[in-house]
C-alpha cells in the first residue's frame, strides 16, 4: 500500500483525481516508478480563438519550454483539439473555456501567464490570475490594455487601421515580441492522428503519385468575412484548368461548403469526399501536395502540415502571414479598399473579381515545378 507521503504531486503525469498515464499503462505507483518527471511551476497560455489563431500560436511552445523546461504548460481555449498534446514541446493540460475551468485555473499560481486575446473573456481572466510574470493583454477600466511595453505595438495596431496597414511584422514576430522572445522561424505544431486516416487503404483511397500531384481547393471563406468570397464560376474555371493539365483536384471544406462543393464536383469531376470531423479533415489535407485557400483555419492547417500553399488574400495586411518560404500570396490586380471589413463596401468594384482563375492556376504551376525540382534532388 502506497503512503500519502510517497505520492509525487510534482510529477508531470500527476492528475490528482484519476490515475496517471504510467499507472494506467504499466501499473506502476509513485514509490516504484521509473517515469517520474519532476516539475517546477506552471505556465498558462490563454488563446481562446479563432481556430487558426490557436494553431499559429503553437510555435511559442518552443521558447517557453526552453526557458521553463520543468514547468507544466496549461492552455485555455475554445479549440482544445488544435493544441498539441503528444510530443514535446506541447501542452501538458488543455482546458476548454467554460466557467468550471476558469474558476479552477484562477485559483492556481503561475510562473508565467500569456494572454494573446483582447476580448472581454480573456482580459478579465488575465486580470484576476496570480503570476510572477504576465505578458500580453489584461483589463484596465473595463477595456483591453497591454500588460507592459512588450504588447504596446500590437495593442496600437489593433486600434487604428492606418497603423495596421503600415505594419511590416508578421503575426509570429509580433506574438514572440509580446512574450519577450525573438522569432527564429519556429514552426507550427499540429498533432496528426494516423488513426483518423480514412484516405489511405480506408473508406476513401487517395493515392500519392509524384507524376500526378493532388491539389486541394479549400473553397470556403467563413460566414463572417464574406468580403473574401471568390465567385463560384472562378472555382469552376480553376478546377478545369488544373484537371486539363493533369492534376488531381480535391475539394475541401466544412458543412457550410458542402452543398457548393457537391455542385462543383458534379459539374467538373473534381473529387469531393464530404466534410469531416477535424482530425479526419487534417489527414485529408495531408494527402494534398498543394493547397489553394483563403485566410481560414485551412490555411493554418496547410502551413502546419508543411504544404505548398497558394494563399488568396485581399482584406488583410500580407505582411501578417508567415508562410515559411513555402507559399505564395496571391492578391487581386485591383486594390482592395475594404481593409479588415467583413463585407465589401466598395461601390465601384469588388476586388476579388480581379483575382482571376488564370492567376491562381499560374501560381499552382509554379509551386508544382518547385515540388518536381525538390523531388529530383532527393
């Protein structure tokens, strides 16, 4: 019988209310365990949303785990499935945002708390939590406010479009600076669940053929930011251009894009396998060699999977995006006059009408040539 004094509550695997993973897997207990991993302190990352922003926050785990190698890393978010939990660096515990978890996390003490969100939920939590060090945004007089000088630049760019448009830093550079680090090209981290693979010897079979590249078209742009919408006839023309050149086209999207993707598949012959839960959607994207997408969660998944990427962008500052030398940003030939606007406000023209299928096709061809060159070097 193990004694209370022998229980190692400072172990990385200790959960406090249920058996730890070494006990479940190997039957070991604290007084005879070779898996004891002593921890010292806690880190909390508050990054609630959006889904893509959660993914592109994961590179911070590299410098955090390097500076605090023995700390337990907690993460509070709306999207727990997008936070890496498998191989270090990763989060030790991931909490979905709800009242119970906020109450629990607010009772703990931390070495470091990082809040990169500016909404009311996040800043109110930040203002209550006890930590030796805080970085990011908190609450002052009922509003978002930078914790310290590190976050002032990002705070101001969020207040004034004129400042945001002139910004030359990527989002990665900005959030690393907020946390007191320097961005050195750290990559996104994304857990890829091989058990969720329906597309290799599974229900759907998607072959990987170096002589016939798979090009994924992520046709949605979200219900909010419809100013990014590309005309359906443009998707149809792009599909035909790609298929006539011998590429395999795979249509990607969620439930909002399902009806439209079915239509595009029917009239063009492009492959569409339906929409899936997140894990299967990630494995489907992993079957693609090149991804064409707008600024969506799919863009961030493609970056995390190290895919060649054609990014269609009109309303955002292109300097914001870190593509790690692996993609192309394609913008309309006519200026976008609706910076950060959910709906187009330009009465003269819609800029996305001036981002042509021929231009996107040309960029796909350029990336395909890069893949062929890389393959020949191997």
